[in-house]
C-alpha cells in the first residue's frame, strides 16, 4: 500500500527510516529495521477537520491552552487514545463514523480522560501491572506508542495475549480500575458537549456499536474496545445523560457533514481502493464526496490525465476549497507537469486558512521538480518555511535535502537529511549525517549548532 501513498496522504513510519538519502549522497546504513512502530498520516485537509472537531470540546474541558496535539494514525481499526498531550485517532475511526458528531463524541470522551488526569494515574496503575503483554493487550496500540516513546521497543508485538493466571489477575485489576475512569470520562464528555451546544448522540451511537460488535462472535475486536470496556450498564447511563440534553437531536451543520464525507472519501480511496471508496457513496454517486473519491481513486490507479479532469469538475464547483487545488497539484506532479502543479499548490496555499506547512512543502516540491535554477532557490525557501510551520514533517526534509543537493550545497543537504532521520525517530543515522554536515560548516554557525543539537540528543528513557 505504501507505494500508493502520495505526499497529500504521506505516511511517516516512526523510526522505520522512511527517509531516503538524496541522490548525491551515499546511502545511509540500514536503520532500525526491527523497530515496531505505528505509521502516522500527514494530510492538511484531515488534520484541519479533526482539529476543528476537537477545539470546542478541548476548550470546554479547560484544555484550550494546553497545546494538545491531534495525531492521525494510519490504521483501519477503530481507535482513539491519549498519551501525554497527544490525542491519537485512527483513520479507521473517521471512516467508520457516519457523522462529525460521532467523532466529536469520541474526542470529548478522550478530553475527559486528559482533564481527569487519567493518563497519569493509568501509568501508575500499569506500572503495578508490570507485565508488558498485559499492558499492551489492555491498551491496544496505545501501549505500543507509550512503549516506543519510552524506549521499550517491540512492546506491541510481544502482546500475544497469552494469559497465565497471574497475568489474568493483573488484567482484571486494570480493567476494574478502567471502568471507573470510563464512567468519569463519559460524564465529563457529556458536560463538554452540553457546554458547546452539541449532542451526545454520536458518542452514544459509537459506544453502542462497540458494545454490539463485542457480543457478536467472530467479529474483529478493535483496539478501542479493549481499552474502553462498554458494559450494558455503562451504555444505559450514557443514554440517560445524553437524552436529558435539549441538544440531543441537534444535527451537524450540512457544510461540516460534507467536509466529513470528503475526508472519508479521501481515506477510503487511499487505504481501501477506488472501488471501495465508490461504494461508500453509492447512495449519492453524483455528489461532491463521490466525485472526490473517484478523482483520487483514478489518480492512484495511475490515470493522471482522467484524474485532472475529474478534480477540475470539483475546482469549478468550489473554487475556494484549498484541498481541491492541493489535490490537483498532487495529480499534476504525477502527470509530470510540475510547473502547473506549482501554480495549483500556490493557489491552495493562498486559500488555506490554517496555513498548513504540508501544502507549502508541496509547493516547494513542485518548484524543485521544474528543474529551473531560479525555481530551486525558491523551492529551498518554501520548503524551509513549510518546515518551520511543521517541524516534525519528516518527509519534508527529504525534499529539502534534494533541493540543496541540486544546488550543490552538500553540508545543508546532509543537515536536512539528518533532520529527516531525527524526526523519523532514527537517531543513529541522524547523528551520522549531522556529524558529516558539521565538519563542513563554520564553527558556531546556525547549521553547525543544529547539527550539534542532534549529535547531543539523548532519547528519553534510554
Ligand atoms: Zn475511555
């Protein structure tokens, strides 16, 4: 599947050395090939929407200024979880949720966990559980992320779920503790939704769906179910609280519902293929989400020319939608028309209210691809500006390294390569390239200092 992933839906594999060396440099040594990690999705449109979903409930939870970051995980299962100041949400969660309200309900519930300090106490509880396999099984992928952050690599893979007596007891103790926290998070979520004038119907629908599929034999169990036990009693309490609100029957605004459907169209096309994406909107095959799914599906199946004409239909219908222009740029890049792609990316940048670094990096990439010397300098500036907005967008450093390479600036190309490895979590290669770059840079210059930061970096917990 990774061959299908374009920049607009770029996936970075943490610590899996997603970064290729620029052409002029020798290939880096093989990275931590054994590292087990999750893959994250970087996409301006999806990120903007999910942040909009989260913002009001986070503010209602008193977390508006806490710098909570939303991270998209490339995984078809239903899951959302919190580690530290990050809310992780699977693409599968967005795909399975019919309405914005369902996702907002899940985010409100997760905000309830953060505001309640559950993460911290859960850590302590899990420390007492001791057995990593129990932790990983109870938390699902959340434990794998916490594990990779603290250096316990391979944690997720070790979660074979084979319980001995002692492990089973530990698991029960964690689960019983969790039940209390789940009820608390539900109540907090209801409060946040009430404060923001939103319905808890979507949250109720989500947990009902999870409870139903849990009781069916042979149905795949999503990680969210493992970390969020939904006994009937919990559903009943939730329903009583949800129905008590005068907002219960309030629907999402149609414009928001449409953006939700476009995001589902994009995720379906990228992760499940052209046909599956089409089936998602078979009730309204002439609608904008269906055309969007078709355009992306056509693009991914390699027919860029037909995809351009499909995306142009959407651009004509909604000329101010930045993501249509971004996708047009993406398609034109594949079609080998970088100058026109650059124009589309520039339009997308101008229209994007969130000034996403991802779109700007796309613009820089297109400029670089024109092969014109004057565009190369501009490409470096745009890539740097995009990366200054989105410092952890690892793939962007690869383009920056290429642009520097084409300009013949070897030290800067090596430093960009080091940064790319660094933000992929591949610290060993990051240090190798930082050391190479530093040798060629004036002592104390900004590049030299950045290289020194990378060389000095010690990953937490190792
Ligand atoms: Zn929960």
